[in-house]
């Protein structure tokens, strides 16, 4: 269920050829450069209704739908970063997000 590029009940990106296609976001920090598409973002926050939500979001450049999704998500979010966080943060790194202060701390995986 959801839009053609995101299933909010499962918390999974379904867009073909997306680098995160099929990977559950539940319990993870969702790190991305910019939103792709639009439909998924308008309902992204609905993942909390199904327990499929990420614990936080970090992004480089967003738009109104990104902000709306973050507000609905109700989890720590840091956006409009100086650098693309997806080029700095790797899968498996430990990431701490302080949305109130706009701070992201990364401990690289060993």
C-alpha cells in the first residue's frame, strides 16, 4: 500500500532502480541527498502508523514534501546539510541525530 514509489505500510522504497529499493527503513536513520519523486514523500510520515518508520532522517536538500514528511514522521530530522550526507555516511555507520540542534554525529563502522 502507498504510492508507486514508496510503501508506507512496509516502510520500503519501491521505486525501480532506486539504490534503496526494497530495503526496510524501520529502525534505521534514513540518509539521502534529495527526494526522488513526489508521491512517497507526501505520505512518508504514515510509516509511524504501521510501525515501519525510520528512527531519524538526514538529508542534503529537500522540498516542501520532504519537510511535510519529516513533520508527520515526528522523528529527529536534520536537513539542508552543508554537504551531501549520503557521501559521508555509509550503511552500517552509527548515526546520532539531534534534530533540535541540527547536529549529526557519525561513528564509522569498523
